[in-house]
C-alpha cells in the first residue's frame, strides 16, 4: 500500500535509462542515517582503537569521521530540530524542551512537531518523490504525514493513541516501546525508577525491541531514505557516566545493532552515523542566574518565609536521596512540589527589575532585558537603554568567577544576534552564557540568594557544555579512511539532499559537506543546487512591490 501521495520526481528529457532528478542525480541513490543520541568520540574513539566496537570501527576505517558541532544549547530538542530543518534556532524557534506559551499566560508548553512550521529533511525529500522511513527522531510527535512512514519519539505522551504515520502502522508493531520511564520522568509525568538496575534492564529491552522493529521495517517497507535514532546512549550516559564498564557493554550491544542495520540497508546505500551533541561528567556546582542578577541589583524579588523553609527541606531531602540512591521517591514527592512552591512564593518585583533569567530555558544562562513594549511589565526603554543594560550583563557574566577556585564560570558569552538569525530572533534570549563543564546553570528562582550551590543531582553525566557530537559517513560515494573537521549538525540535511539529488532549500543555514565525497562519485561531480523557498520568493515579491511604491531606485536606497 502506498501512503503520502507525493508528486513524481522531475524528469530530465536529455537523459535516458531511468528517472533522474532535475540536477542529474540518479534516483537509485539511497541514504541510511543512524542517530546515537549523545554519542561521543571521547568514549567511541578509545573503544574503536581497542577493537571493542567492530561495526563502528569498520565504518570509520572505510569512510570519513570527525566531530559534529551541535547548536547552542547542546540539548536534544533544539539540536534535532536544527538537524531535521538544516536551520539555526533563530529560524525554527526551538531552544529547549519547553517554550513560552503563545497565549501569553507565561506558562511553558512542551515543544512538539507543531512548534515549528519549517519543512523537515523527510518532508523535502517526500515533496520530490523520494520515499522515507523515520523512527524515533526527537520532536516528531505528533506524527505528520510523510511519503512513507514515521514512528514518533520519546516526547510522545503516555496517553497518546496515535504515534505513527500511517496510523495503522502501530497495529503492525505491537511489541514496540517508545522509550524508558526515565525519559518520560525527565520531560513529562514524573515517573521514575526504584533503582538504576531497573533502568538498565528496561533500557536494554527497549533498545532491542526498537532494533527488531527497524530490521522488520527495512525488509517489509523499502524506502529511499531511512533514519532511526537510539536514545539509549543519552539515557545511559546521564546515569552511568561514572561506570565505563556499563557504558561499554551497552555500546557493544548498539554496535552489533548498527552492523545489522547497515547490512540490511545494502551496499549501495550511503550511511551517516550522527549524534546531536557530545557528553561528559556532570558539573558539581550549580550557578543560579537570577540570584546572580539580584546580587548585581538588576533584579529584585520578594520571598516568603514558606518558600525558604520548603526549599531548605527539599535540598536536605535531595542530599539524603543522592547518598542512598533511592532514584525516585524523594525527588518526585519533594523536589517537584518544592520547585513549584519557590516559583510561586518568590515574586519578582518587576518595577525594580531590568534583567531576569528565563526559566523556560535550561542548561545555558538565558537572560532577557525587561524591555518596555516586549515584556508584560517592561521598564527598560528600547535603543540606548536596552543596549546599556545588555552590555552590563555581558561584561559582568564574562567576569563571573568561582568563589572557591577563582576559575571563570562561563566558557562563552554571546549577544543573541551573535548566535542566531531568522524570524524567531526576537524570541531568543538577549544574552546567552555557555558554562564550563564544571558548572550547571539554573535559571529558575533559587530558594536562597546564593549564586553557587553544590549539585545534588543523581545523574553523573551531562552534555550542556559538550557541543561536539559524532559524525561517521560510509558508502560508495564517500572517501575512505579520512578524518574530517568542521562538520556541523545543520550541514547533514543539505548533504543528504545533495546525495539524493534534491535541491537544497535556500533558507537552510547548513551547507553540503562536499569534502566527504570520493573523487569520481556522482555527488562529487555535481555542484550543489540551492533553491529559493516559497517564503523567500514571497519576501522578494513584497520588497519589489514596496520599491515600486516608493519610486524605483529611490525606494531601493531606502
């Protein structure tokens, strides 16, 4: 059965012997993408060198490999959306797992595939007649119509009745499980595990079931482009970064799975192994953005006694929980309630506040200026006053030092336009700070006015300050045995489109990684084709009409 109803590919009247795309690429080209969420060469490199990951090692030895630069912040939601759209967050607008409510009530909303209108890699491919299969790529719930099939991601609500396209596909995979309760606990309903041992068992079970479904789909539903993401690498590294033996066992399981998937994809397919960010040890200190701003006199709060007492109880409970490794009961029962209490009982005095940390964004310092006309209770005038406050925040943030060691806390500090561009630039934080890995940023209101506190998290691994993901490419069109540099996550979509002979939308920020192609291969011989999108064409038409209305060249000058 065929689903999708996509248009037929362009035909070239000057060529015979098969259908080709407009820029001359043969339709026989196929691409397989395997995502290993959070995978890092810091682990994979030594294990490959020791011969412990033969599938990944073989792909590297007979292909190209190198780090893959993520976006800021280097967390899964904005990273995978940037991958699938080929765009920076300033265009697609996703900066975290939650976003500010469009209704203006100030409450965060979980992001989804409906949070951004940009065309994804598989939608672009489908519109050019290529068939696609997509499994478990983050931020694909709810599933959209594609020219093939799609199974949504770990952000699918537990109560969701539809998580596949076409809808009937779910009935053919009754043994499929979306993700561990660990992932759901972090981003949805607060459920967790009695122990790390239980998490470990469930992660292996889900990984094997996902692999089984993927292999069956590759046999039963051949497509031109296939992609699957294994989230287990991220989940495991969060909790077991300090247990390399446990991580190696899991990576070995995945290495076997990768080998099976690549073999099933066929020798004619170009294969891309990617991760959305790197990984490393979790920072031992927490940096509280709003407490820091309050200490500078840029933010003023009013705290109740109840807020302080409840948060003191929370921190005591978390310390006990971490030592006992209970893993669920105290954080769920105490931490969640207490964090809600502090945010409701610690009130910002907006009339005396010129800058604040945005609690809808985690992992990076995200400061907004309390700008009149944009913020509900804005006091800072646009223009010179706005820039003066922003300059102060940038200067002071760059200078923040650890009171114990004297070390700089921030690795990088940016004004938003230095990182992002596009229609959603206005929704990006005015100032962004990326910490050194030793520090964990907290943008929520603190229970005290302390800027630094010891971390009480159960997780031993984190990726907030680890932007270097993993990239491996292998196949008939790929160079052999070469380490490359400079690849970015946003470059993968344009590169896949080029391999498959599909024009790259002109509004993508990524570029085709031409240096990965073998001399004499078809993608090497062809120049990338970039095509204006309808949105860009509309902007050009609007500008032309504006110019005409203003009087030709005189209008252009204005």
